[in-house]
C-alpha cells in the first residue's frame, strides 16, 4: 500500500492575512542575541556529542500534529488540486506544466487550507501543544527564485505568529531538499536521489542556515528537522570504486566511505551552520530513515547541539493486511521503543490510524480506531519525547484515519484523556 487513499475535496474557508514577521533591523538584532546565547550555553557541545546519552538528555512531552500536504504538496492528499494537471505526480511537475493557472490554484489552496482559526482549534479543542511543519527548500524567497516552486516564506512567518498567539511550539522540518533526499513525490520531485551532490549539498546547507537565521530565534520554535525519510542512493560502479578508495573504518566497524557516513557529515555541517542562529533550547531533529539502529553516538559524534531522533510508524504499509485487533496491540512498536537503548531522545514524527481496508475486522464497528490511537499514543507518551499525528487534516473526503481533526470530531481521539494515556 503506497500511503493514503480517498475521494472528494475538503477545503477550509476563511483566509487570514499573512504578515511578515519583523523588519531587517529586528532580525539582525535577534540574530546577534542568539549568537551570544547559543555560544555561552552550547559551546561545550560544539566539539561533538561523544559524551551525550539518554541519561543526561532532557525529556519533554509534546503532543502534536503535522501540517503536511500544505507547503509541500502531495497529490494523494489534494487530488482535486492536482486534477488541473492530471499527469503531474509531484509539486515540481505540477507547477512546471500547469503555468499560471496552477500557480494561482496553489496560492488559493495555501491561503485557505491552514489559517489562524486552525491554530485556535488545535489549542482549544484539539489539545495540541506542538505542530510539525514540513517545508521545501523553496520556503525562503531567495531560494524559490529561478525554480518552478512558489516561496512559502509568508506562510511560515504566519505559522510562527499564530503559534505564539496560542502557545503552540513549531518543529520546522525540511521535508524536501534540492536534488531530493529520497526521490519520492513528497520531496517535491520524483526521481533520483541527488541531494548530496556537491552543488546540491551546498544549496541545502544554505537553505537550512537561512531557515535558522529567519526563524531560529522565534519564541515558538521547538526545533529544526534536517531531513525527512532520507533514502539511500543506488550505488553505481563509480560510487563503489570511490568507496573502496576511502577505505577507513570507524571504531564501531562501520565503513566511513558509505552513503550514511556522508549523511552524518551533512548533518554535522548543517548543525555547525545553524547553531549561532538558533535558540539555545532548540533541538536538531535527525531522521532515522526507518531504521532505529542507524544512528549511534559514534556515527553522530561530530554533530553539535541537542539532538532528537525522528521515527515514523505506519502499520498500513505492511505486506500482510493483518488482523485489526492485533494491530491495535502495537506490540512491535512498543518493543522497539521500550527495549532498545537509543543514544538520543526519540520522537514519533509521523503516525496515523490507517490500516489496510482488507485487514480482518476493519469494518467491525468504530471502536478500533479509538483503541489504536490510545495504544500508539500511550506508548509514545511513555517512551518518546514527542509525537506528531499525520496529518492535521486532509484536502479530500474519505479515510478519516489520516485526519486528526476528523478523528477528534468522531470521538476516536479524546484530547482530554491525553494525560492518562502514558500511565496505563
């Protein structure tokens, strides 16, 4: 199953004006303050993370939703929007082929899909205290220039304004890199994985630095995600030769010429560029790439700052549809989080209530979605520093299992019971 299915269209009406955050003078002043604070508080961490462990990592509890499919478009989440260019499967091809009509449609969609009213609902009725905001490398005006993409800078500015008004934290997460970090549609463009090629890598580092410079001092900032669902680049014979020439082994026995060593080096470079612009209490979030054993203390020893590992959990993607009652036990999920000693705090950056409709018991009443949520969220409450449901809402009717808002409206999710979930 390739993630999420449904039919129809669901748009929220009521556009809020998008305000620019601050003037350049205020931005420069904020940057200088952050430089001083970050250096005083985090300078010891600039030499690496070899001394860090879960024992001295501060744990917090953040309950959140993803604002996905908004600033990085996903066809399955907004099929009516993509119907303007039926052949397009990603944001790049949609905007490249759709011309002004597509650009106008995207602007209208972004103006109305998420507004200040949504933040009011999330805080007052949804019981949410954090949002994970996926953005593409085109999120800043200067990086959108010369590309088919439309800058989303004013929307991110507005998110921070709204979040600060309603007491919500923002995990700003780079969901789509120049050259694509996974070749999937949700990276902005399908195709090859070329994000670490020298020219692309430098652009990506500058995008991350630019995000930190603009939003790193915002009161609502929880952290900055450096990549989403990073995929491994298929090795060519030239890659293999290059790896052989870089024949060096780490103390853990890992081959440092590997692709994942290059990813770790990228994270280290990115962390070094952003630290002077970030709030001292902000975290850097590193994707586990579906493998919780990938990042060890040694592998990330050169990455400075406070680190969280981001794991995504979906039970609808298994080959066997399974039995709903067993899915609701989430045994493997709990075992993974409970039994393994991870070197850094873990967050659940994405999870949902979706199962394959062919799963045994799927159509039996409406109680299992509630049980499934409480089990997953309860495990996360006990063993993770934060959880973020995918997604806040959908731009289509159909499966409510991907829509936090609809789950709350159906009483599958009861926000007033969150405090109880981690105690059972």
